[in-house]
C-alpha cells in the first residue's frame, strides 16, 4: 500500500496520513494502535490526500479532487473541515483552489502563514509546480 504525507497531531496523539489501502486515495488516522479510515464527509471517493491539522487538532486541511468544473473535470484543491467529535468532521469547505490545481497545505506553528503547491500548465502542456505562501490577515 502507498501511505504518504504523515502528520502527527500531538494534542490528541493522532497520526493522519493518506493511503491507497482501500483502492482509492483516502485519509486515515492512527491512534492507540489502531488505524481508522475517516468517514464521509472527509473521504468522498474522489481522492483525498495530504492531511494537515491545526496544533489543537480541531481543523483538518487536506487536498481533494472532489470539486468538479463545469466540464466535469475534477481538479485538486485544498479543503478544510472542523472537528465535531472524536472521529466526526463537518462537511469540508473549499479553502483554496485554482483552475489547474492547488495542493499540499502546510501552516507555520502559529497558524499565520500557509504554504501550498500551485500547479500551472505551459502552452506545451507541461505541468509546473511552484510553492507559494499566504499570510492570515490580522484581526
């Protein structure tokens, strides 16, 4: 199985990762010696990967190709979901997206800066990946 992009959330002693172990790309959580596939609405069957949690483990950011364009294409974008219970999450909301693709969310420990990968396509059809950052607006 492919198991990638592990993220350990110390506040709840949980390890999040994505895997192809069930035939798709799904997000899993390991805790107390057992592994659990996150239920819907996190895993949609469209490809969820690259989980990242806030230090308090209350907000999950991840990449997903669940959103479809008007032409029916599924483009990878970054979603966020709030924790509702022990293994229960709110319906994900689009956090950051673009016409070609946006993925791999990572935040600084203070939560003020987000880094992500932005995909571009050249006129020749080649894909280029660049790393960008954005700052949270002060209150």
